[in-house]
């Protein structure tokens, strides 16, 4: 045995509630007769995979082998990679909703280091090629990594609590001891007066969530957008927020795809969406344009527009141009769209705008532009935001709106399925 790694059955016993596991086909053996595989010493009961059902915190779950595409959007699917996974086998976790890994002991790759060496002459280790660090920070294939088997399984039990059991169930609600009318006075001072200064969007998310608990998804990948699960007055919600600390919160290819995938999961499983907006625009440059930012940015727009779950949006500071539009704006059927007094909804920032509109006369024009557009009132006058709210009341507003929107239904024209710009 490898230090820190558990056997398949030990993992199941840790993941599931005590004495709740009902195993299927535990006496099945392989039927291969080549290469001496039919000798009795090469036969094991329950060969290759351990499957069955059990309970996680009293809720039914299936621990199973691969039947992914038909289940997609019907029941939440989670993959936990706890050892090597290579070749065609990587596509089962890739098809599931969330893929979690264990640091230093789990690997995902289509072709291993030996094949890579023989074909491309690259020297690379298993860890470099497909380890947890690679897939959680570089490729975006995995959604999170944990320290060891036990840490991973205990986190998975916690994560499972946020999810409904199927697409016919409402988002789970648990007893809440954090008052829904709790004011958060520190939010009134959080956003810096200088619009170029950064702050941490996670501070906002933690301060408004029940018990300050937030289960972040993909914390190490495309960090200019933050996504994850929290609870508001006991009800599971999905949270999406631009992160001003990283690339000023600009949207780019990776963050658009990360956000879109998360939004579509929440919509598939009846989880309301809370969106915090502080976005100066899409990241400019040839690398982004050649990489297809138009197509990839459209995925995020498509996901928010398509979503029929309750959608509540709070503009904390910048909301410029197409990036404002994409972030669950009123134009994408947002239910409740609020702005803090520090919000600026405009086509672009003052500096860029006056350089285009008032070439050579920028000095006077910039002050006028700031005065006119660096506040939330023009957007409110046009109905693009429903109210300008005191930041400290944000939690109260969200909890109240979620109660009102709990019965929301919104139908779309019949279709086999939409054609999202993949």
C-alpha cells in the first residue's frame, strides 16, 4: 500500500454513513483468458470496481461505475480521482459535474509520460503531466484538490450537503441560526474610493453567507472570477463574482468558461444564482481575440440568459460594456438587479471614453464624464437596476428576494436542446 492512500472499500466506508453501504455484484470476476489471466491466482471477487448505494448524512447516494451522459443534468455527478486515471478512462470524470483530486497521489492524462517521451521527446513526470496542481491551476480539468484521501472524502461529504439529489428536487434547505435580517456594516466601507484600488470579492461573499461558509469551486484556476456554493437563510445558492484582486476582475477566455459551466450546473439543479459584479471589461489583446474570446465570452452570456432559476445581481463597483451585460444583467432576464452607491454602469471607463469622444479636449471632459456616469443613477433611471441599496443591507435583500422568488417558474420554447457556442 502507498502511504496516505486507502483501499476502495476503506474509501467507501469513510464517504458513506456507517452501516449504510449496500454493495452490488460483489462476487463478479473478470472473464479474460489471455496472458494467463484465467489462472485462479489472477481472479479476485468484485474485480476492478466496487459499486453500490449508501447514504451521505442520511441522503441516498450511488457509488458507481460509468453510465455519465444520460445522467447529465438529471442527477449531480461527482468524480473523486484518488489514484492514476489514464487513457479513455479520463473521459468519465471529464463528463461529470465536478472532478476533485488528491494532491501528490492522483493523476489524469490521456497519454502517460512514456508515450509522451516516445512521440514528442518531452521529458515529463506523472505529476507535471497530470497531477492535481496541473489540473486545478493550469488546465482547469479538475475543480479542486485535497491534501490526502481522508481530507478529500470528508470534504466530499460536506460538499454533497449543498446539492439536490436530482433535477426534480429543490435546492436543499437546512436549519439556519444566522439571522436572515443580519446587517453587515463592514460592507459600507469595503469598496475603496479610488476606483483603481483592489479589494477581495471573497470578503463580500463570506460576510453575506450563512455562518460565513463558502465552498469555492476552482479556487486556483481563472482566479479573476470566483464561483462556489453558500447558503442564504439555510437555502443553497450558487455565487458568481468578479475578483478585482486578479487582473482587475476582467473577464477572459478561462474565466468565461469557468463561470458558464458553473451557472449551467446551478440552473440544471434548481440552485438560485447570486452574482456580484465588478468588471471593467473583457481582457484586451491579440491572444484573447485569436483564442476566441467572442465565442467563449458568449458561453457565459448564454448560460446566464438561459438560466430560469432565481437570479439576483449586485453591482458593487465597475460594470462596463459587454462585460456588464454578460454578468447576469437585467438584459439577460435578471430577477433582482441592485447597485451599491459605488457602482458605475457605463459603456467604458471615463479615461477610455473621453479619449475616443473628445480627442484633444480630454481634461475637462473626463471630469464631466465621471460626474455623469461614475454613479449608479443613469442605470437606475433606465430601469437596468431595480434599486440602489446600502451595502450593509445586501444580505437582508438577498434573503428576502429568495423567499419571494422561491415559486419562480419561467418557461422556454420547446426545443430538443439549445446550441450553446461550444
